[in-house]
C-alpha cells in the first residue's frame, strides 16, 4: 500500500472488468469487498440490493438446505428438470472454496446428504451448478 490510511468507497456500479476475489465481510453481514488486479479494492453494502422474495419461488427454482443451522450432517434438496452432471461447491465467508463434489442429478426431486465435518463455525454459501442452471443458498455451521 502506498497510503498510510487506506480509503474505501461504496460500490455503486461495477467498474472492474474482471473481479479477482469477492469477500464477504465477517464482521458486517451486509458488506462485501471486491478486489481486482490493478484496480484496488472496493466495498459495497448488500443491504441495498434488491432481490426476489424467496417465499415466492417454487421448489423448482430453489436449493433447500436443512437442517439450518447445522452442527454435523445436512441435506441439499432440489428439483432438476434434467438428468445431468452437477457440481456442488461450498464457500466460506471469505470466498474460499472449502468443498467440491460432482454428482449425477436425477429427473425430479433430488436429496443429497452432506457432512460439515471439518468446517469451522460460520456462514457458508452453497452453489449447485449444472449445464442448465445455477442454484445457490447459504447455511450456518454451529
């Protein structure tokens, strides 16, 4: 760093061509940090993000994670409209990938048991990627 005291600016638009890392601030749940090679670091307030009411979504579009919070095993429940290979990725609050598993999803409802053994206590972001779509959710490990 060139400055003795760094300055932070709120992200109101996305000026980076490619993000290098996106970090979730472990001390403020609604704050993210975005870094880009050569463009520094920006912070943003996620409390102002407009989203979709999760209660209005059907199970077809959802990734259910239960029990949540979890202290051991948990399940991913989702509906797939195709039989294809999918990838489950789990990220910690720092944006680091801590788990990855390839699965074969079945047509219709799928229930995948997973273990949080070896995970530290905290918030985790779960991403299910298939050729057709990406579903995501978050869980708390106690």
